[in-house]
C-alpha cells in the first residue's frame, strides 16, 4: 500500500512538473516578437537603450521579444520597415522618414530619439581650421542623404552664408570609421562623429573639435532623428508597440540613474575596447531631457529644409502631418 502511495505521489509530482515546464514556454510564446533595425551597435542614444532593456528584462515585462538588427541607418532602416522585414526603426533621420512617407510608405513616426544635434565635427590638429567660421568653403562630411548629419551640415553651410562667408561643401562619406579615413586622406576637411568615438584622439591632440551640436543654431530645437513603425504591424499588435516604447522609456531612465552599470553592459554587449573612464565622458555630451521620446519638434523647419534641398516637392498639409506622427503609443 505504501509503495502505491509513493508511486502515486511521484506521479502527481511528475504531472505538475510537466505542467510547469510548458507554462514558461507558453509565456515566452505569448510575447510578440519585434524585429528592430538599429543604425549602429555602439551609439549611446539607440544601441545602449536596447542593450539595457534586454539585460534588465524590460522587454519581457512588457510581453515583447526584441531582435535587434544593426544597419547603416537612413534609407536602409526605412526600406526594412516599409517592406515589413522589420517592424520598428530606431534613430533614423526625420527627413528620411518624411521622404518615404510622402511616397506612400506605410510608416509613422512614433517617438523622438533626440532633439538637438548630438554629433560634433572635428579636423586634424595639423590644419589651420580652429573654429566654426574656418569651415567656410571647406569640405564637411555627413553620413548619407536625408540623415540628421546631412541636415546639420546643410545648416552649417547656411549659418556660414548668413555671416557673409562662403558656405561649406557637404560631402556624403558614410559612417564614423569611413569619415575618419576620409579626413586622414584629405577627402574631407572636417569629419563628423558622436561621443565616445574619436574622443580619445581628441584627448591625445591628434584631432580638434571645431563644431559641437549646440553651435548649429538651426538644429537646437529640432528632432533630428526619430523612431518609426510599420503601420500594418501597429494595427495588428498595438500593445506590442506600446510595450516596446514603455521598455525604451525605462531603459533611458536607467542609463542616467546607473551610469557605471550601463557602461559595463555597453562594453560587453558592443565589445568595446575603450576604458570605462573614457565611456563615462559620454554623459557630458547628453542629457535626459534631450532624449525624451516626445514631443517631435521643428517639423516645419525640417520640411522647409527638405524642400530647399530637393528631398520634398511641397509642404505637408496638416492632415498629412497628423497621419505621419502618432505619439499615442507613448505612455
């Protein structure tokens, strides 16, 4: 009799253990998978929040599973989201998103990534270029057409022209490594970067910073880059989109509240070789207010620049702007 009771007990335990195992699997399968295109695996404003949200379980808590795919940004991000290969695009030039939207791409801007310009422009220390005005008539690099760095260099050219100086010549040269090579080889006089990249060379005296984002007057109150989503996905899974941005919000808060832990995660996930002390200087270039997810600022200025530089043919109507921007997924 005792043997039968023991066998029955073991059977019950085994039964409940079997029930328990599928429970976690069911929980995982209940999470909505989102493919997110990220324009760089290191960038502070975009890659780091994703790493933090993954590491700290913020996505899991919001019933989403995020697969981050790293791209070269700009049009590549837009193409992936428009095609449905990705559902959300991060940190993409606002003008690039607008340009696709007016061509009937099924996308909407959901949030701001950063307001103001966080990039800076540098030159080789051996040159005579020492300040903003010295860029008159010089070749100044940006990444790709429609990107936030493109808008910034156009604004630099206009600011020089307004002073009666010869405008800078915008040159599209790609990402941070390619631009550094271009500056070293004379293809450009000034290259762009963002913290923490190239700051070690600045500290060594090899490079000189001549323009910081705040020096570009026209960019100070403009949301240069934003996050956007595929309309069909948002219609099918609105809670997943809300959950994603709730997790992003928590990750951003965590980054500014726990700098040392954030740096450790950043180094490990992005496989950085820079020392922690150098990475901690990144916070000198950013503040939490500039990285708030809403509102979207400076749309009229962005559109005017788009028309002036032949990215757009005409202004957007108010109805079109209402269709383009949907901040309802932010809570």
